[in-house]
C-alpha cells in the first residue's frame, strides 16, 4: 500500500480556510488527535486523493499504527471518527453556526464532504433588503413587494397549520421521551461504564453451589480454596474461575447501547465486571448487565429496588421477588416450564449512582431471554417513550424507576415485552 505524500491544499481555497478555522476552535485545539485526523482526511480530499482514504491508512498515518495492523482488532480509528463527527457538529452548532460551508463525514466512511449551508439571517436591523419597489428577487423575476406578499401568505399558512395541530392535540417535531431519557443519561462530558456480566462466575456458582458476594468478588477469595468442592477437581474449578466469559445477550445489548445516537456525547467504555473498581462507579455512570449472580456490583443498589432477582438453589432457577406487593401483584415471579408456555422475566432499574453526578442503569433477567426482554424494552423507542409518558402523566417528579417485564420465549428469543408492574423510586 502506497503512503501518500503530505501537502497542504492550495491557498485561498475556502474549503481549506474552513478547515483551519475549525482546527483553531477550542475543542480541536485541545485535541491533537482529532485535529490531525481532520487535517489528514481533508488534505487528501482537497488534493484529489479521496479514493486513498481508508481506515487502514488513517490508522497508519494519524495514529502511528504499524503498516500491517488489522483494523478489525483495533478500533481506534472508528472510535475517533465518532468523536470527530460529534466535534464537528458541536463546532457548527456554536462557533461555526454562520459558516456558509459545512464539513460532513458520513457514518461508515472517512471521506469528508464539503456542503454549502445558508447562514442564518442577522438578528438586528430590517429583515428586508433595502431596494426599490421595482427590484426583483434574483432568479425569480418577481418583484420584492410581490415576493413579500407571497412570503407573508406562506407564514400565515404555517401558523394556521401549527394552530390546527395544537388544537387537535398533535405535536410537531417533538422528540420522543426515550430520546430525552438517553440524552439525560449520556450527558455531555460524563464517563459511562457498560459492564456485561461475568458468566464464568455464574458457572462456578452453579458447580460449587455457593454464592459469591461482592466482598469476596473484589478480593478474589472465591478463586481460592476450591479443593473438594462438590466433587469437582480443583484444577477444573480454578480454570473456570479465571476465565472471562459473558453471554451473547449481554454483548448484543452492549453493541446496541454504543450505537445509540445519544451515547456520542459521553465517554463510553466497556469494562468486564471483574475489572471494575469501586472508584470507577464513583467517577462515572454505569450500565450493569445481567443478574446479581453474574454481576455482583448490583448488590450496591439492591437495597433501593422493590423488585430484585433471587436464585432458588432448590430448583436451580431464578425468580423475581416483590418486596411490597400491590393489588393484583404477586410476591414472586418464577419461570414456569410446561406444555403450554414458558415465561421469562426481565428487570430495568434506573437509579441514582454512587455520587450525585452519576446514575446507574441495571438491565437483568431471570435468564438470558429475560435480559434480552429487558434490553428490548429499554431500546424500543415506542415502548420506552410510552412508559415515560405514563409516568409524566401521573405527575411523578422523580426520574428514577424500576420496571418488571414478562416475555414468552420462542425459539430461544424474547418476544414483545409486557410490563407487569413498575415503581417510581425516590432520589
């Protein structure tokens, strides 16, 4: 693969002048990596070498990766491309809002596009040009007075349509409640940890019939003194204890969370449950995936939850316990295995974090299908928005909640989640 020679684009090119203004802005001035990324791809594009731009080339030229590095194993270019798109959006929303040109980097590509954009009109002075009555709008052949009358008629029509929609109860261009929820969670500048379950821990608990609580999980005590446990060899148990396994349901949810548009405003990192430190949860918000048997970090928040998942050693099945049942609710919800149906249960809990600036989101289930059910509810715009609107309509002021969900698996996959019960939780 040939390495392009670096040359600055020609002077007096408005596109390159835009690039230089962006690079001089505070956001880019603080980030040498993003600045070099933008400079490199724009140089290539403006020199007519856009066809050479690729993830591999950017990794080598900008991030100093070896020439034979594999982008599939190293996502540094993709992660920085996401940050670059966000930083460009921020620039054009703020310092560059009056720019006539805009730079776009389409998702999945790295070739920059330069597009013309009409700058907003000045806020002071007359909005009408100072011309005589016989002047015409360029390119239309229509006098300014006639054009003005047409414009007033158009504005009146828009106002009328808006009034009709408001009178009939419709809303125009209102973002769904789910967007506001995710935007609040992934607030700008906040670190967010996504923590999938430690499935190897759950397997070890199944074999030894002994639960592992958070204290022992942190000091790694559960990995020692394994001799003679439940008839299994110490070598086998030790090999399981050190493995790092997680479920496909957890991985699928992790990918879907990272792809959320609102996640772009925060520093999202995936951290295996065994590698999380208490300081991490104090520093940033967290999304904890999986039940407490496989993710002991949930013990820190269980006391705030009305619904929680408990493992029944006698039946080797999990169930959802209800601390304070209301009318029509059960004290527990267990999986039922029969000829007619199979049910699985999921829980979503949105809670305060360990510090006032952080939040915690727990997504768990009685089985992997239950976790999938909870994930589907959380990431279904219509379902989550309807639930949030229901809370708002009830006049609830606390943003924190817990939802109990039920699904009927088909072919090992969760079907449409059904809300069984919910609680609004205190701050």
